[in-house]
C-alpha cells in the first residue's frame, strides 16, 4: 500500500511530518522531517498517538514499525527550540503549552511500551532523547552500523527523560550513570552490548526491508517472524567501544559517589599518568561533567538511582516533575541559549559549579510540584 499522508504538515505545500502505510498487514509510521533529523514536534506526537490507536483497533494489522525518513536519523529528539520559545513566552499551561507537550509525549511513550501488538523500531542514524523514548518502547529494537544513540539532556539543563530513568536501568548501575550523566554517544554495537538494542545490522540491510516484509507469511509467532525480516545474515561486526571502557566506568561511576566526587576521582586518575587510551577517555568524560549543568548532573544522578526501583509509570511521573522545575526555575533556557541559539557554548549555570550544588536544591527538584491526583500523569499505569 502506498504511503498515506497523515494530517501533520508544516505548510500547505510541505510534505506531511508523519506518514502512514500498511505493507502485508504491518503498519509503518514514518517520522518525516529529515532536514531536522525527524525531531518531534507537538503535532507529530499527537498524530502518532492517533495512528497508534488506529492500529490498535484494526484487527487486520498484526504489527507496527516505527522508522525515520532519510538515512541520517531515526529521531533526534523533541523540538527543543519550540519548547524554549514557549517557556520564554510564559506559555506553560493550556493545550499548546510546553507542559502539555511533555504530558502528551510521555503518554505516547507509555502507550508504545504497553502496546499489545509487536512493535519494531528502526534505530538507524541519530537516535537521541525523544527518539529513544519511542525506540526503547519497541519489542524489537534494530540498531545499525550508522546508529548514534545518546541521552544528552544534561548538556542543556534537563535530565534524561522519556522513560530513561527506567529503560537505562537495563545496564549495570555504573554504566547507566556514565551514559545518563555524560550523554556519551553510543554506536549500534554499543547499544547491543548494553541492551538498548536487540539487533545490530549493516545500515544498507534496512533499505530492502519492505520487499522482505511484503513476502513474509505471518502464520506463527509474529515477533519471531519480524525478527527474521530484520535480522541480517551476519550482524554488524564492529566491536563495542563502550565495552572497552567498562573497567574505568565501574571504577569512577560508583553509585555512592556524588558527581562532584566522580569528578575528583577522574582528576586524581589523570595525575597518575594513565595510558593514552585511558587519558583520552578521562578527559572526554571530565569535559562533560565539568561543563554541563551542575544542578541537573546531581539531580540526574539521584533520579537514575531512584528510577531503578520504580515502575515505568512512576518514572514518567518523576521525570515530568523534574522537567517542569528545570524549565520553570532551572537551567534549561540558558542551556538552549548557549548551545542551540547563540551557540557561544558558554552557559551561565546557576549555580556555576558542582561544589555549589546543595543537597536541598537536589531534593527540591525531586519533589513533585503536584499532589496525588493533581499530577497530569496520575492515571498512567492505573
């Protein structure tokens, strides 16, 4: 079946931002903003949510595939600039306010995590932030040789959200803290190694997946049948760079150490004249931990640790409260200004250093702005 334009459009002449088609009883939703690496607008979130319900209610459809248009990215995340504009204009509440974007995004992610039909996510190219929220919900997560995964939110004064405080917990705690705090870029091989992907295939293997899908017979276990469609004769053989640093990660990212103590440990290791490979890794790690939002680094550490004991719904509720505080009274707008608008790369964080971040300030971020049933996601998971 040919692609059916969904209603989301950027202008009367523009291509729709979301495409929908059905191939051999499998629905395919395509994020169609390749020039923006398929970043999610609020309208796209709503459109995908409606299409999800359409697929859920259609008994002729046996599975769903999520993909991004173009070879460069599955989804680079939420449209941060749009959220920043709303925040600066004081447009938090209302159907089109920034708070509702996160509420709708988290509801969509939760619906995908709990979707009854097999879901496949093609994590090809850039897959960050909100893209991870979509992709990690899938029963079959297909990374490729072109995959570039990251949760870089601390860089702009947020925390890894979209369920990251839950799905990053698949990793050992030290690796989770490293990935969540530093926003380290992971390859497809890394994603497979740390359980953020189920397959890692050559990028061009996906080019012909629709032809294979069209010839597939769904007469048994649908998920297993889909795996055979997407699995390559040989999986991508590149070694995981992350795995080579596991000993260093385990040594420095102790769950009992605050971020300021992790930084001190890394500085001490540098003074001991490490090998060239270790020095490069330590310096890159310090670059992140000494330049990203000090407040959100410490908040993120605590949120990741708490998330390991939470249900998915509880994680989303915690994340929404932290995001709301980060945008309302934290470093978010300054982080966006420095890295995405003015691009001077000189954010004026408040406070400016990890040593100045007080425990009570961290606790404030982790204290929900809403009580009980007043929480916008109170009914999630009920």
